[in-house]
C-alpha cells in the first residue's frame, strides 16, 4: 500500500518574532523541516506533500532539490483545512500519514509503528502521557479504553482538562475514510477553525477502529513555536547525537558540550574535547584528537591527526598524522598532506601543502603550492593579491623560508632553495641557492632620539 505523507508547514510562527518562516528556523544547523523530511525519506514507498502558506516561496526554494509535492494553503483555517488542500492529489487506496513541520524530532520506528497500526483498516493516533497537559488536546477514552474523541484545551471542561493523555497531532488512516470525514468537518468551535482532531469522534461514532499508539519517548513530540522551545529541541538533539557518538566508540570529554550541525562520521578511538562545533559534512579518521573550542566545517581529517584548541577549519582536507593549531585557521581549498604541521596563528587558504612541511607560527599561505619537507618561518606571507587579481606562489620540495619573509606572487621558490630571513622575494629564487633581499644594515653614530617638547 502506497503511503502519502502530508506535512503541515504553513504556520507563520509569530511567536518566533522572525522574518524567517517557522519551518526554516535552524535546528542542529539545518531547517527544522529538513529533520522531518529526512525521517520520512526512510519510509518505504511514500509520496510527500508539504502544505505551505506563510513564506511558501522561501520554503520551496530551501528544498528545491528534493522530490516533494507542494500544496498551497492560502488561508490558515486549521489543521483539518490544511489536510483538505492535499487530499485532491491522493488516491483513495493510499494510506495517509499526517505530520507537522514544527515537530522535527520524530524517529522512524514511531512512524512505522503508526503506519502498521493503520494498515489493516484503522485510524491510528499517536498519543502521549505528560505531567502537564496544558495547551494540548485531551484524549477522551470510553469504557474498555477505546478512544472516543479529542477535545482541544480551549474547548475542554474542567474534568477533561484533568486528563493527562494528550493528542500529538500525528495520525495515519486510509485515504478513502479520511476524505469522508474531512468533508463533514465544521468550524463550530472557539477558534473558528476546522480541527483535524474532530475526525476521531466521527470514526468512533461509526464504530471504526481508533488505535491509540502511546509514544515512548516524549521528546519525539516536542513542538516548536517559540525560541525557548527551539532551544529545548536543540538540547534534545544534541543529547541524541552525543549518545550515538558514545555508542559508536567516540570519547567525549563532556557529552553536554558538543554541537553537531550536520553529519559527523568518526573512525575508531576518536577524542573530542569540550565546546567543539561541527558543521556540514565532517569525516574524522581513526585516532583523531580534536582540542577544545574548535570549529570544523565540511572537512576531512585523516587518521592520527591532532587539532589543537581554538582552531577553525572550513572546507579543508587534512592528511594523516598532521598537527594543526592551536589558533590555526584553514580556509576553503586548503589541502594538507600527511604529517604537515600548521601552528599557532597560521592561516592557509586555497593552497596545497606537501608531506612533512611545516608552518609553525604566525604565517599566511594563500593561493600556494607548497612541496614536501618545506619549512616556512614565522611571519612569512604569500603576497597573492595585487588589488585586482590573485596570483600563485610555488614553493618546491625541501625549500627553507626564513622568518618574516614576503613572497610576492607570482613567484617560484626552487627545490631546496633557502630564503634569508626578512627578505621580500619578487623574482624566482633558484633551486639549491640562498636568496636574500634586504637593505644594508647601517649604524648612524651620534644620532639622538627626538625628545618630547615641554609645554609652557
């Protein structure tokens, strides 16, 4: 049986106090709707319909690479009305799963359990038991425990508000029956809206099976309407990821102080210190050590490499047994071979550095090709930009660059060449030779330092 998944994502999210549509608010470095879509994508044989409204063009643009059916809800007249907008595209023989774009922490087993309960011909409803049910629709059960109806908090009596079993809003049922019930909805309630939950009473009134599936992990139904709830969802997601890393054998100095805002793949015996932030797609080889307060984005780090504290790595590729930092910055296009050392306050951009080369202190390497076994002294810079265009510097194998040198591109430093400290090199330096470019040192006898004049 084909599943048609309807994701309701039309809400404006006024409590966010943001110009960004609610379902695009970032959670774990990605729009919250992306988390829902990722989980749904793992279901078998499903079509996905996203009901959008506020900021719909921006929402569609954010997911243009995905195979989705977009449904416009011009007026937000309730959850029932939103589902109605999508039903015209869904076949009667389908099984319909209704989800919410602002409930992003659902897990796959919960969704499959809901679908399994509905597949024989039932309305399956996800419920939860909570200590404080304020604001939620209450599950009203009849004799024998069968679900009779759902009453919204604003419409509930005092007795009904005392019920602690709540509606999560997630349900699954055959499309043919859902279509029949939706056609009978009205908006005779305190909000003047068409409540999807009213179909529960219709189904029970017909004697149609209504299966209540109680979610085991209450964090899965965490809805997000404001910044506080978004921060809480971020905490939950962070804890889940930390648990997954620990289970996979990664050592975390403090599981509560790691942020993974994308996808992190780790080899064996990886150690992550506190306050490390991962963004995008990051791959760490075996025995990698990441020091505290590092930010690593879209990078591959080879086995045995150590990244010391406060280093920033963005779109870089680092080989095995390298040493980076502390306070190093690798920018997009940095490619480091095995056993490279990039030390404190060294910046590398759009450059390849060969095996065993070192730049240990206070240097800038941009638009450069650095060979193997090169030593780059403190304070060295590649002068790659002439104000209009970028130019390339080539430093061949075995070269030694003295401290405080400026290499003015385009320029080639030959194999095993030595550049004397304090040199400005604007012409090619020949292989195997010493090249020095300095003003002659002069001492002026009798010179006196100017003195500050006294004021009258």
